[in-house]
C-alpha cells in the first residue's frame, strides 16, 4: 500500500537528506497529494490519500530511527496528524437487494458457479477478500463444518460454515485441481488461482445489470456489513465481534470489556445456523 506513496516522496524529495523535511513541509506535501489524487466515483476529497502519505512517511522514518540514522526526537512525521476519517458510507443490505445480487451473479457472466460460491462464502462468514483468496484445501474441516481464515494482521481463525457451503467448497476444490496440488482453493475453470481482479469484474458486471449497485459503489465489504449487522441485532455485540474475527487489541473500556464477554465458537455456529436455516455440528441445540 505504501509503495505508490514512497514513489511520490522520492519524486518530490529524493535528493534531500532525511533530516531536512520539516513537519510543515510534510503537511504541505500531504495537501498536494490530496488535491491531485485520481478522482473516482467513491472519492471523498482525497482524505485517504493524505492519510496514507503520512502513514508511509511515518513508516519510513520509523525505520530510520530504528537504524540510528536520525533520533526519535527529530522524527518530523510523528508531529503531523492524520486527517480525521469520515464515517463509512457502507451499511447492511436489505434482504431483497441481496437476493437481486445473488440472482444476477448466478445467471450471468462466464463462470456463474464461481461467482455464486464467492457471494455465499462472504455472506456466510463475513470474511474479507484476503481471507477468501488465502483459503487452501487443508483449511477445510469437513467433519465440524469449519474453515480456517487467514486475514489482515496475520490473524488466523476457524469460522463455521453451513454444510451446503462446505460441500460446494470441497466440490470446487476437487473439480478445479486445488485438492491435488494443495494450492489456493478458489480457482478459475482453467485451474488458475483466483485474484482480486475477479471481484472487480464481478461487481462491474453486477453494476451493469443493477444500476443501484453501480451508483452506491456496492462491493464485497458490504456483504460483511450485512452479515455482521444481522448477527449483532439477533445475537448481540460479543457474538458479532467474534463472528467478524476482531481481535482484543482495541484500547479503552470497550476493548477491556471484550476480554470478559468473548463469544465462543459454539455461539458463532449457533448464529450461523439461524442465519442459514441449516443445522451446524457445533451449534447449541434450540432446546437449550
């Protein structure tokens, strides 16, 4: 993520010494990046670009401090605040909107089976794209209907899935060669591992068939919002937090409280069973 911003820093300050730029100059460069950012439909005034530039400089100067090239007190990037983040425009989708998305994905395109599987995977597990792309055949626990997700920050977690989704993941892996070579599970028909570009093409196609998808810039992350909102409303904050795979590294009272109210894997499975309408091996029986 930082590479493009390091390139800009090199273009502007490549010939300068590390101890030359000042905090005010960093602020000016961040403003320059913000005003010259590539405009997209979902752009929000270049705030993210300015934030990422400052973060890239902080990373650069942290390495310089650790290597003894400058003193911590001379680190100018630490004295420049990042722009305040605006509230996210993402939200949970209504049931009929989610049904429209699934219907179009499963009936159009050059590989509707793959796209339908992707949407089912993200809707059931609320996983991120990186977690889905990192799946391997050995990450599937068929007996307990669990998949192992590897997501940002190097986190690993076991997430319950429905028997239906597990069956289709196993079938997909077997039909497209993942079971035999042990590589990435999700693949194209030619057995090439999936990349993030598949997601881009999927949502571009959905936007052509469903104008509201294009207008609101709906993406895979909206499915995560949809599922976690439903889980929180029906099973509470602790279960939703565990369902999302959030760690206990948050600071403040809320972060400390989660140490004591951490939800179990059985509670996550119970929420999933209610969401999908399918029994799960780890779910708590209804009579309890």
